[in-house]
């Protein structure tokens, strides 16, 4: 079993947080304190990301399997699950296996059409290549408001307001992710579970209206069509990774699950 690096805090019902491709558990830091007042929060690094070792064969499906093994090993039964982007697809997959008390997915993958999926894959691949080339100058560039906005607008709705150190950590997290390329390539094969497997689970799908990676206008609409029984929320002013843009709004969606 692949051991997953993770951060654990708070008391209450278990809540497992799952990041997106090229990210790490720290992406949830803007909302951790608010969540820890009501949940036992477990924020994980998926295999090949953050502090977790890379799998021999990385795909969205094998990452989901690794998370299932982690939950079993840690004795975490039917937690609340939350995921962003690739993590959103993974928590919906786990919910279909009967492993979730509730699901909150922020801009989850796989509600795309083929052009939308290709745009996502190519945009992230180009972003990684560009930041690798610019890596020596990254601290100076990301300290500049205009450059930071240009480099991070793909995933952050208000990159000009992002702390420069967090911007650097975001870039380094992507460049240091050994599972990035294989996981991104596997988007082509990943499919969401049938809606009937999710029928009895409270599901919230949240989308930032500034999401240009998994485009808000088209993919949030498709999510409403595919999962009409879910709660669908628009996070105004937020991008693809909304926790820095609207931490209070993101936390509130999860705290609602306790009501």
C-alpha cells in the first residue's frame, strides 16, 4: 500500500480533502481553521503529489484506489469528502463505491466535452512547461502583480491578490509533482460514475464563475444536467481553485453538510 502524506486537525465527523492535479494538501489551508472547528479534517497528498511517493502506474483511477486503501488503513469510515478538480472527480468516484457520507466537489473534472478536456490537458501541460523554463526567475516574477496575474490566471480567479509566497509554492508544487504527467494524460480515459450510484448521497457541485480551465459557462451547465439532484453553487469572483478567492464561501459549503 502506498503511504499518503497527510495533515490532520480538528474534532468531529471526519472530512477528507482531496487536491487537484499538480497540487498538494496545502491548497486547503485558507479554509482549514474554519473546518477544524466542526470536523476532524484529513487533507491528503495523493500519490505522486506533495509529500507522497509516486505510484508505478498513475491514473485518476489508481489514485482513487490508493485513497480507498488509505481510508481503510486509517480506519476512516464513510467520511464527508471534498475535492477540487481531479480531486472532485475522485471523491465522486468514491461516493459511487458507497464510501462517502457527503460529497462537495469544486470544479470537478469529467463534465467536459472532448474539446473541453483537450483544452484542460493542453493548457496545464503548457503551463508546466512555461513555469519550468521560468523557474530561475519565478520568485521575482511572482512577486510582480502583473506577472503573477498572467502566470496564475488559469487556476486562480484573483491572482493579483494572491500572496507571492503562496504563488511560488503553487508553482513549485506543480513542478515537483512526479505524478503530474501521467495523471493528466489519464483524463482521457476517466469517466464519472453513473448518476444512479450517487442518487442517495448529498452532493454539492461548486464552480467559480472565473474558472477558465474547466470553463464555468459550459461545464457547470453540464454538471447540472448530469446530476440534477445535486446542489449546484456558483462562487462569484472565484477561479478554478477557489479557496484563495473565497475561503469563507468555500468553507460554508462544507459546514452546510452538518446541518
